[in-house]
C-alpha cells in the first residue's frame, strides 16, 4: 500500500505464486493449530516448484507475538540458509501474520514475505496494510515496523476449519467496514446472515474482496486526507480498553470490538447526528451474527467491567492524545469521521446507558 503495489488474491483453493525472482528458499511460518491442518499443502506447493522449504511452527495464540518467537523464526531462517533472496511465508491468523511479517522486516534488514491469512480477521484486516509487530509485557503491538508483503493469498477454503467463535469474531471487522464506508455492504450482510454464518464461499469471496478494497482505499487516501486511516478504528477505542482490561485473555478482539461499535454508535447518535433507526439496524445486525452488544454478554469478561477501569485503559491507548481518548463516530451508516474528543461525563453517561 502507499506507493508499494502487491496483488491480493482471494478465492477457493488459491495458492501463492512460486516464480519470485531469484528466490530459492522459503521459510514457512505457522502456528500449532494451523500447521497440521494446512501446512503440508502449502509446503508441498513450494517444494513441488523446486523451492527449498523449511517450516517453523510457533505456539498458537497472542503470546507468540514475542521476541522469543521472532528469534525462533530468525533461527529457522538461518538454519534454512535463507539469504536476502529468501522469502518468508506467513500461514496463519493475525498473530502469525504480524509476527512473521515483523521477522521478515528485520531479518537481514528486511526480506520479502507473503501473507497467507487463514482467519477471517486476517483476510479482511491484518494481512493488508503492512503493519507488522510484536507485543511487550507492557502492552500490545509496542514494537513494530511497516513492511508490505509481496502478495496476499486468501484461500477461503481454509476458513472451513476455523472455530466458529473465531469466525464470528472476524465478522465484527466486516461489519465495521460497512459502517464506516459502505452501506451497501451492510445491506448485503443483513440480507444474507444465514449464508454468511454457513461460510458460503461465493458470498465470502465478494465480502472479503470488498473489505480489502475498502482498507486499501482508506489507507491510500490517508496520504492526502490527514488521519483518514483512523476511521478504521471505529469501535476500537472502547474495544481496545475491554481487551486491555481483560489482559488479552478475555474476550476475542472481534467480540470486544462488537461492544465497542455499539458504544461508538450510541455516541454517534448523541454527538454526530446518527439517526436512531441506523443505530438500531447496526445493533440488530451485530446480534444476528451472534456477536455481543453489551459488556455483560462478553464471554469470559467476568461480565462486570467498570467504567473507571476501562476509562483508565483508554488513557494509555496508543491512539489517545495527551490521555484524552479520541473516537470515530458515524454520521450515517456508510460514513464516519475520526477525532471526536468528548467530555468525560458524556462518555460515562453513554457507557452507563449500554445494556
Ligand atoms: N497488522 C494489522 O494491521 C492488524 C490488524 C488487526 C489485528 N491484528 C492482529 O491480529 C491478531 C489477531 O488475529 P486473529 O484473530 O487472526 O488471531 P490468531 O492468529 O490468534 O488466530 C485465532 C485462532 O485461530 C487459529 N486458526 C487460525 N486459522 C485457522 C484455521 N484456518 N483453522 C483452524 N484454526 C485456525 C489460530 O491457531 C488461533 O488459535 C492480533 O494480534 C492483532 O493485534 C493486526
């Protein structure tokens, strides 16, 4: 993105290219869940094209966005004899994508990498845009670098093995794109909830392509329209606070974002003239796909997160300015504006009104 161009290929059974200039070695990176399900097919694909392939498997889960796991990849890269012409292939969800992308950005001061996203979230969000990184004990994504992949290959068949809870969590980001940019996408989702939940391939192909196109357009326009990219964070101010308060071991990202979107939409009704029927529509869609709309409905949150805890978490969020959280609000379905700073009493009052 930006001035770098790369292909995003989406479809049933699509495979990465193998004819990269000069490449002789590939380091495949995946996690302990994805490797046994999809690793061999991708390994055999590269090996069949005459490339040398080594496979590094990191533990599944957020804890693998760590310096230890990055070192595991550097060790694997050296053992595989990867030089500057080598390619890292990130086969997995956002964790593997962020980690392997970070390792590719830093190994030998930067080598090429391919994103093969295997979760819905990774297909519509994390594999596109070039943000890579790892976590520190003090917080998420505190170390990272922009490094664009040379290709993103989303094989929708891989979603078949994704646990239902992970799949539904990914739908939160899909809904977000509709709210901030594309009302027609929301219409499509509303009309096809059953097929969506059945992971209908043809429907998903269109939806994933649309989400990637929206992310690419927003990020590209950000260079001209200052801070436009921030609209991608609709629902994320409270969502991140919920994740942080749960020490990233509670609700999934998409579940926290779903509640955060309901909150942001309620703020939008009060402070950005979002029509109340639009709020109701959004809330109904979030419910229809099986996502939570209230803190009390969040799995493993204890159901009782307090405003003071969440408000404190917002203060330390990377996107706060001088401790003041900034909100993205929707002015109508399909349009959003970033940068709203609202008084604390208004934030708390709206929070208390969420049920
Ligand atoms: N770089 C970005 O722009 C960006 C954007 C959004 C999120 N992220 C990051 O993405 C991460 C979350 O990504 P995620 O939600 O994909 O989580 P994840 O990578 O942890 O995957 C979720 C779970 O599903 C399993 N899994 C993945 N694909 C599977 C498949 N096809 N079949 C069966 N199991 C499968 C994984 O092993 C894991 O247990 C976070 O670290 C977040 O910070 C990055």
